[in-house]
C-alpha cells in the first residue's frame, strides 16, 4: 500500500478566526469612515435639527452629485499613478458650452454636448500622457489654464442661462422615491466605476499599471491604450459633471468647477487611495466625497466665512495626506514582516 498525502484543511475555528482578522484589518484602515462619523456627531450636536432636516439632506445629496462624479473621474486616473488637476476647469467648460453654444435649447442635447466636450479634453490629456510620455501633472496643469481661459473668454464673466432654463430647473429639483434625480445619476456612476474596476479585465489592467507600469508592460498589458481610455473615461465623467452642474443651477458660470480639482483629489486621498497608484477603493472615494460635502454644509450652517471654509478644507487635506502616508508605511512594514515576504 502506498500512503496518500492529504491537503491540510482549516478547521471552522480557524476559518472564523481568519474572518475576524480580516474584519479587524478592514476596520483599522477605515479612518475616513471614522472622520465622517465624527463630523456627523458634531453636526448633530451643533445644528442637529437643521442638519438632519429633509431640505438640508436634499441639498447635501445635490452637492455630492456634482463633486461625486468628478471624484470618480479622479479616482481612476490616480489608480494608474497619474493625476488630473484640470477636472474643475473642464467641468466649467462643459457647463458653459452646453448652456450657450449648442445645447441650450434642450436638456438632452446639452447632455450630449457636455459629455463630448469632457471627452475631448480627456482624450487630449490621455494622448499626451500615454503616447507622448508627458507628465500627467504638467499636461493637466496646461489644460487647466486652457480650459479656464476658454470659460472666461466665452462667458466674459457673465452667467450663461440656457434657453431651456426652466427645464433644467425642473430637472435639478426633481426626485424619485424622495431621492434627487441628480444624486441617483451620481450613484449610478459609482456603481458603473465599481463594476469596471472590480469585474472587468480593464479594471485589473488599471490597478496593474498603477502598481508597476514596467511589469504591466512586460506582461503584455496594452499600457498606452489603457491609459488613454482612463483619461477619456475621466473626461466623459467630468463632462457629465458639467451637465449636472447646469441642471443643478440652470446656469453656466465662469466660476463653475473652480478649485473643484482640489476637493476631488483630497476626497480620493482621504478615501484611502495612494497617489503613486495601484491602490484605492470606490467605497473610500465615496466616503471622501461625503466628508467634503458635510464639511461645506456644516460650515455654512454655522455661518463660518468663506475664507475660513477654505482654511478648513486645506487643513483636512493635510490631515488626510498625513494619515494616508502613515497608513501606507504601516502596511508596507506589515507586508515585509509576513512569512510570505520572508
């Protein structure tokens, strides 16, 4: 008789212990969620009756719908190890062009125009980054200036009201089962990005490029094409954000999307994404979006001046970057001490 080797099996107790360890590790990494809970507690204590009112919650959701779509665009770019600081200006350009040049007479036509404008901006950014090898920061910095200059030149600093302004206003105020339609659009975008990142080959390629672009190239991943598609998709989402802005305010203004890139990047970072690429979750980016919306809303309810609001946002960005850096350092040390690493 010959002895047969049997694969070791884990006992129910070991499986339960592994699940418990995974939950503990997840809880340790959710610092953004703890910041959000703390903010909600502060809001409840200071302005609870107003903050939790139906009207204010609706306003919060509408605020999130604009920045939330842009955050998803920023997230997929950051996952590749890049950055896009032109998202705010591109959103403003999409909004004003959709309001006055081609899309003003129709809400749906404005949607098409805004998405096309955003897609063009994203395609130019992506082509320069992917095929010409330019640094994402420099490329998108130039696009920021170009797009914002076009916004100012086209509007001359005067708000542009679309011909179908009443239709835009109705869309911005419409709800479905009590939830603003614009917020539902944002949540649909979140679901789409989550599906693409976690359930498709494209998503795996995005993470691979951000983790190690040379290894990704060596393994046969079409790095240039994937990078270009990332920036194009980001541009399309930013264009959609411009249309949501137009629907929210029924007007395209020269300041639309101004400094939105800072909030988008900060929301991605505070949500746990690594600016060097390869690591980040949709859930964390959503939490980061909610955090910034709650801060802006709470500061307004407390009648804090606009200048101090900017200071609070800046302080939060510094805290987020510091905490994220510490967390990633701990994760690297933990990985280096595991038996597999040894």
